[in-house]
């Protein structure tokens, strides 16, 4: 029996040592204690020390002694069942946090406590982690409260769990009211909430963690409406077994009002400015024709200045109207078979006077026989006029501006080349944005609205082409755009290239890795009659999509912000062995990879060809 007790004690000692729990028993009558070996290890007390209770008491931090003794007193007197306390003990020149948990195990007949038994553990690391967590939460709440944009958190039912001052100001309600069970549905119209729920739900089902970003109306307390740009993300809370949603809401009410003013201005331009401009221009022409011989040179010069500025104002009005109409899809394109050489020659003839005024010479390099393209002649002329005028304005004096065309497979590529200062590095990211110019002073020194390249890109895209540029500082700059080569069987509208799906045809599931969201939107729109296209902009997000989706075709742009898409190929082959992989990239020099089913270069492939390729491969995958 004694041996069994010894074995049992050894097991308990091993368990305590492994868990680093010290055990003590205190004789309350004598003020002495008996402790385990683990307790001695924790306290760094050698085996030859007998009065462990005195050592323990002398090492308690003076500031912690009152709460320690009070916790023991309540347990000893029977006010509490246990004495649980955290306190600091001195170890040389430093302090460590301990936690004790003790109970009275023997009392006299009159109820006086005789013995206590308890455990002691070192909680220094836990205490430091807790303090760090509390400090982090305090910093987060400070940032939340001080943030100039509306911020809030809410649960899976949309009930607010926290809001900051900016959110209160945006909605008109104070924090106390919003945190009394108020849901986001109380502040956002039903239609907006439906769109928000659907988008977030779809992202969560597919395993995407990208931020939901959309503009929504906000119902203000005063009965009016404001606008907010919502940025919503979510995280899973293991403690509550539910998701927590975090919203950042920027007040864009002023922006929306400005957009409304802009829309009204465009309408005014359309109905009120064009007619008087035409009248002014016509009147000046009549004066010039009928009285040229009777007016002095100074008056004729004034008429010329007036005509020139009328032309400039007309261009500005037309640019603004074109931008609005093309963006909204109001302008139709008359796609016909064209001789691209003839179009270029006609455009160069029209732009020759402009080039002369900027001390440039226009040079053409055209192939024989001429290339036949499918495009809208007037719109191609407009694209060429924009690119040639920019090339002249930003060329060195007495230099050549070259217009060249060549055919690469099924597309014609038109180049406009000049020699000059080049495109500033800081402007390259904005070059195709509306109302953008490399330097604000260019508006006065070189003229223009900053709309030309934005309009040009939209025209090229609408005709199934692509556009880009290459530029070296103080050297050659080349802008290029593509047009589809006319098919032998005649011109077909892009929208009619493919017949509608049959009733039994399954919609395709396509994953598209592309960080240029404008280009991705064009691809998604082109494939929309046949497929549901999910665009992701990062490799990390693509990996999550591979885990959750069932993809017929996977389209990859090689270079994205977080790496090279080639790192996904093995994973795609392993998880989706029947999926077809298409590389759709601007990197035409990339070495062909045997794991890729089709290799497409953006600048050399028309939208119709991309659609044909993807849908054809999808049938093979199916």
C-alpha cells in the first residue's frame, strides 16, 4: 500500500511539474506551510528552506498585499468559497505575476478555519499579453472615435455593436441610440440593403475576403438623404461562433451633389451652348467673307482670334458631350469595313495645318496592300486626331510625328510616334483618366480639356480594340491602338457574333485574375451572355476562389500586385484538372507554358476572339 501511495504521489508530482502548478497547504494556527516541489521551482526556493510561508509573505509587492490579505480573509471567514487573487512577487530586481486559488479544507467545531490548500501559477506572460491586448483595444477605440470617417461594427443581424462620432454625425443619431439594438436596415434603404446583402453574401459563399465597396443612400434623422461610400469587411469571431462586420463609411454627399450639378451642366451645354456657338461661328464667317476687303488688318485679326477661340470652345463642348454619351452608351457605332490606309491618310491631311503651327512634320508609314479593318470611320478619325494632336503638342520643335500601321494576326495596330519630353512618371497612372493632364499649367500653355485620351480609350474599347503607350523621358513616345481586321465574309456587329444560349445550355463559371478593373469589366460584359465571371485582383484571393469554386475556365494575367500568376498553375491542375487555363496578358514575350491551354496577348487579341476562345475551351472542359 505504501508503494502504491508513493507511485501515486510520483504521478501527481509529474503532472504538476508538467503543468507548472505549485501546490501549498497552510496551517492557519501555526502560520506554516507545506509546499510541492513545483511550488519551490516556481518560487526559486531551495529544498533546504523550511519556513516557506515567511519567504512568500516577505516577497509580496506592498501595493498588492491589501487585496491579497482581503481575499484570504473573506475565504477564511466564510464570506467566499475560494480565495482567488493575482499579485506580484519579487524575484531579485524584478517582479513576476502570480495567481493563487485556495480553499479552506478544515474548520474547528466553532467554524474557525484551520487549514487551507491551494495552487499557485506564474501568470506573468499571460498578464503581459492581456495588458498588450487591452492597450491594443484602447488604441483601436481611440482611432475609431477620432477617425474623420464614419466607422461602425455590427453583427450578423446588422445590429450595431459600436459606432464612432463621425458615424453619428453622418446619420444624425447619437451613439446611445444606435447601440440600443438599431440595425443597419434602419439607416439604409431597402433596395440598397438588398444589393449590399447579395454582394457580401456571394463573396462570403465563394470564400472571398475582398472589401465590399459601393455607394449607398443613408436615411438621416432629419428626414433627408445623404450618400455614403461603404467599405465593408468581415471576420469570424470564434467566441460567438458568428461573423463580425466592420464598416467604414465616407460621406460623399457633396460629391453626389457635384455630380448632379455636372449632369445638369452637361444638359445645359447640350441644349443651350451648341446653338449659339454655331451662330457665332457662322456670323464671324459671314463677316469675314462679306467685309474682308473693307476691314482694316487689325479688325480682321480680331475676327480670326474670335473664330479660333470659338473653335476651341466648340471642341471643349463636344469633348464633354462625347464623354457623357460614350460613358452612358448613348452613342452607337456604325461598324463597317474600312481601308485603314485611306482613313490614316485622310486624318493626316486634316491634321497637317495643326502640325505646321507646332513646327512638326507628319510622316506616314503604310503597308501594301492596305489592311481592311472593322470600325466606325468617324470615330477612328477622332481617335487619330486626338493622338496626332497630342503628339504635335508634346513634340520637340522641327521634329517628325510618324503614323504607322501594321497587321498582327487578326488585328491592325496603329502607332503614333513622336520625340519629346515623354510622359512624366508621376502621370502614367492617370494618363487615361478624365480631366487629367500631366501639368495643370498645360491647360493654358498647350490647350485642351484633359478628356481626349479618356474619350479615345472608350472609343477604342467600344470597337473591340485596345490601347496603350510606351514612353522614354526625353526620347521617343509611342501611342498605339488596335482595330479588328475585317473578316472575309463581311462585317458583323460584335453583339451578333455569337448566338444566344439554348434553353438547355449551362452558364459557364469563369475565374478571371486581372488587377486592371476597367479591362476586367470589359471582359465580364463581353462574356455575360454565356458565363458568370468572377474577377479577382490578387493571387491570394484567387487561391481562395480555387478552394470554393467549380471553374470551367480560368483566365490569368501573369503579373499582378502580389506576385506572378504562374505560381497558381500547379494548384489549378491539382484542384481543377478539367478546367481550361487561358493566359490573357500584355506580356507578349512570356515563354509559352505547356500547362496553358491558350495564350492571348491583350494588344493583339480582339474581344470577339477572346469570347470565342473562352467559350470554345469551356465546351472542351465540360
